[in-house]
């Protein structure tokens, strides 16, 4: 991992001058500041020049790269090796305060020595090889060495970084796919969505436990009853009497049919009397069915018109409550299967020619910088690419189906998206969350030391998911602030008030 030497500076009068800063950190001019990354930790260490027989107090600031928070426990060891001399080891158990460990070194051998700081915790170990340093034979020789030049930079201390949502990321070279920007909307699949409306003016009645928002329902499940409003002089007693009368008439007709069939077998009556009796039974049965249906609409046989789920899914919207009256055509329930959604995109006609064979898409929802990627054959599939340009919006539709991740994605939400179309190329890239928009300019904050940053304007290229291509302004291997860049910007103006100063 890389190692850099850092030097503090004055910043618009809001940060201490170099001499004052050195004094605040507990060492005089000529001290060392280094930043080094292992695969598990970031080390920012300050210490005075090493002199034989003198104690050199180290202030080792250790950050865990998994969450960019202070390392709160463990053993830190300073090791001096090489130069034809035996190793010298100086250790400290535990942090003096979260993130800061203070081993003290008292070298016995002068000369050029390799400095290593080792970190050991119950969960992991890390080694920071910081390179060769001179151990001076006496204080006079140490002070004779010229002090290093202070570089300009924006101060943002480790104590500030640990208190906020902060992270850095390495500038890397990675494959970037050519992408076309698009806007879109999340939809339910056409066969996975249903909006149930009132078939008539009536009262909504519960069919047990009344449906609630977010409830899972199955196809055919009874949700409620709609009891239509009665018109004229109709009442339940009249409907029940009509149903009972129709039942009596059906019974009589069936008895008459049985009597006619017996007489016909005895050749006592002609066949047309049997046919007439059968017609009377059919008519009576039809009258009974109609009477029962009329009664059922008003709760006489099952509670009213049953409202059933035509598809399986989640109740995305419940517009009524038990006992409420609904007008004809009023939305009662909205059901949607959200296990698989459609992403309906609109691509500008100027980019439509590049979409002959889209290879995937990625989109972001409002309030979340993370991207959701659709990979055909894995997390989704391409449904269609439209062949007609919309005359009003001058866009072409592109539709993907995808398996919804473990995230609450409301149907109808507008999204920003990229459609991947083209070959893959190697490009310098950084996390998209690193970039700030300053009046149309793209700006990042480059880490030049553990507590020092530099504002840098960059020119961006294609974006792929959470990564964005950098055409100018950055080189691989450097690090940028990937979370908390706005706070570093505030620090550059002297307005940041998040735990200023060291408590070394």
C-alpha cells in the first residue's frame, strides 16, 4: 500500500500556522507525519525525529477501512530494523483515546533504519511498512537536518473524520461500459398489477379482517364485499320474500314434472304435457337464481358483491375503509406483484441509434446514491426497445424487467438511469459519490495526507453504476474523499465546526 509524508499548513487564517500546529501535536519543527494504507487499516502517524537515547512519542491515528471509524482497541508496535543492527521493538496496549495509540520509542542504534508499525487486534492484524528513517546520534545532529517543506492543503482532522459519515477511495483503472443517460419510471408488470374499482354505487363491507396497506394477497382471495345502494321501494324483506317465492314455485314445478312423467309412461297424457312441465321447471329455476343474485348483492347471501384479488401480490394502495360508501368507478384496492418490476426508460432520440443491442442498465432512486444494476440473464432481462420516436418527448422507450432487491421501491417512482450499449474499455474511475457539482464544474477532494486535502477540478466521462470515468484531473493510485466531500469543502472555507483541533 502507498505511504505519503504530510505537512500541516495555515489555511485562510482559520487553521493554526505550522509552528503552532506542531506544538499542538506535541513535537517541534522537523517532526514526521506519514499516511499509509494496509488492506485493513489506514495509519496517520506523527512523531519527532528519532534520536539515540531519547524518547520519541508516536501519535498513531488508526482508522478501520471497513467503516472508516476509529480503531478502539488492540496492540500497536513500532519496529526499527535493518542497518546492520538488531531489531528494536516498542509496543503499547490499547488506545489512549479512540483511534489514537501512543507508543514511545527510545532507539539505541544510530543510522538508517526501516520503520514498521504493526497493529494486532483480536479480529485482524495489519502491517504498515513506512520505509527508511534516520536515527540521529544526538539532538544536535537531528536539529541540523533542514525541516521538510510544508505543502498546501485543506485541514480536516481525524477526530473530525471519525465523527461523521466519511470515507476515501483509491482512484483505480477499471472496465467502464459505454452508457446512454435516460430517465424512467418503475412499473409493475402488466400481468402483475390490478386496480379494483367499485362496480356500482354501494357500501364497502369487511369480509373478515379488512385488507391493510402492504398486506400480501393471493389470486382469488376475498378482500371485501360491495353492497350496492337500494333504489326505489326495494328493501331486504321484499328481496327475501321474492327468493322464497321463487323457491316454492320451483318445488311445485318439479313436483308437476314428476307427475307428468309418470302419467306419460302410463300413456295417460301426451308428450307435450311433459315438455311443458320441463319448461316450467327451467323457468322457475331461472327465476330462483335471479332472485338469489339480487338478494346476494345486498348482503342476503354472502355479504354483497364479492371483491376478489385477480392477481397475487402486495396491497400497494387501500383507498376505502369498512362501512364507507364508494361511487361507481372509485378505486378500492391497488394490488401489485413487486417481486419483479419493470423499468420503463425514455432515451433521447439522439442516442437511440446506439441502442440496437442494450447489454443492461443501472438506475438510482431519489435520496440514494447507490445504483441498482440490471444484468440480463442474472437479475433481469430486456423486454423491448421501442421502434418509434415519441412526437412530444422525442424519446424512444426501452423496457427492462428485473428482480427487485431487498429495498422498498415504490411503483411509479421516477429514476435516473443509464442504459449500457457498447464495448467495454479500461478507464480511470472513482466512486460517483466523490464528485461535487460547483456551478456546473465537477470537483473532488484529493487526499494529500491523513488530515490534509486538495480541491481538484476534474472532467468526467461515462458513468457506470456507482462509478464514473475521469478523463482529466486524477491519476490512478491517489485517493479521493468518497463520502463526506461536502464537509471537507466546508473546512476549506473555515465554516466546518465538527470537533476542530487535536486532543493529542
